[in-house]
C-alpha cells in the first residue's frame, strides 16, 4: 500500500497504470500546430503548498494551455469587476460542447459560464476594457501565479487560431448583438487567441493554481489574489463547469476542482494541500485529455485526496 502522502511514489504508480492508455484518443486537429504535437507524451506534477514539487514524465515540457487560460482570464476579470461580472456571464454548467452556440439565443446572449468559449469571450471583452494589452495582462498574471518570468504565448499558435476562429467570431458577434460585448469583435478575438496560446508546463500550472488551494493567497509571494470566499466560489465553478460537458462525469470520477484545455492539459487542486497538473495531448470525445482524466481519477482514488 502506497503512503498517500508520498507523492513521488503515487505519481510513479499512476504513470505505470496509465501507460497503455497514453496516446489513445485524438490530438486537437483544428490548427496544424496542435495537430503536430506527438500524442504519446505524458507528464504530471503535484506542488504542495509548502513548495515541494513532485513530478513524473514530461512534467517540465511546455504545452499550449488553451482553455486553461480561461481560468486566469476569469480571476483577472473578477479582481476588477467583482460580483458585477455575473450580470454578464452565468455560473451554471452548459451540458453542451465548449464551442457551442445553441444556448446563446434563448439566454439573450448571456453565456452559461466563463469556462466555455462564449463565456471566455465575454470575460476577454472585460479585460479589453480594463487593460491596454489584455493578453499581456494574462501572461503577466500567469507569471506571478507560478513565480516564473519564462511564460509567453506562442505567436504561431495564436496566428493560426485567429485565422480559423470563425466559430468564435460568430459567437462574439451574436453576443455583441445582445449588447454583451463592449469592444470590437476583432480586438476581443485577437486577445482571446493570444491568451489561449500561452505555453506552460505541468509544474508551472500546478504552481499557478496553488493560490486557489490556499484560500486565495499566492503561497509564493504571500499576495491575496482573491478573498477566501471568492477562491471557494471559483473553485466550485471549476468543479461544475471546468471540463466542459464532461464536468459531471469528472466530478464523479475525480472529485476535484479542475480546468482542462484542448492542448491536453488538466489543472486541478486539492484544497488546503496542493496544485496538480497532468498533460497528455490525445483527447477523448469531449475535448479532455484521455490519459489525463484516467491519471487524475487514479490519483484521487489511490491518495484518498478528493474534496468528497
Ligand atoms: N482556443 C480553443 C478554442 O477557442 C480553446 C478550446 C479549448 O481548449 N477547449 O476553440
């Protein structure tokens, strides 16, 4: 029986168990830069609130964080807007794919939550109002959260994504028609595609969400990023909405607040204990990393560390 606090042994055990599953599924293929990422990669990191780092596999390899950037954008917007933010974005699971438009019409251009594309576009619109160069604000914020100056966005990924953003553009125009986008659509899409193209490693992402596990305080510099209450609320939103239309299954199998991206990363946190991140680029049908989901499920099962 593994000591449940021996994270090195635990990660090793998880890695061994998921080995046959790594590479199963489909790498995101809507832009060549993501389609070309070799699928047979896997990394996982646990960073405890006292700063200890535990890793297995490709935990130091940077990858495209994609929708995980929606979490950083949300926290940054929430810092500026507070609860007024909820007047423009809901906080209910959508039950539809991350890039779905269907609910926007019946809900008068108010997206279900900030973790689907429509919601993240409204959040990005808020950042466009609050910051001269919103994508730089998101990059700088990610740097502060993980205590690394080395974080950047990949310009090729951003450009490619921007060139194929017709669907996101449709959503943005539709929401603008309802008055829920204040800035020019082009400006919002530019910023959105750039923050989706940020590259980080599992270690950096596990460090970056530690503040949510620490009642809103960044453990690396002592800064209060969010109030304890806001950290609790945003963590709850990660649990209910952070993995798109698979959020119910994710809560059932893993039981941790988490946010995923189509680059194959899933970042999660154990309140009071640690940040966790897993990366493996091949995705299951809802756009979450296939091996990553299995790894997190095993992680909480073997360690007993879920919120339930
Ligand atoms: N950039 C991607 C998009 O807008 C992000 C999607 C994701 O990671 N789910 O489609």
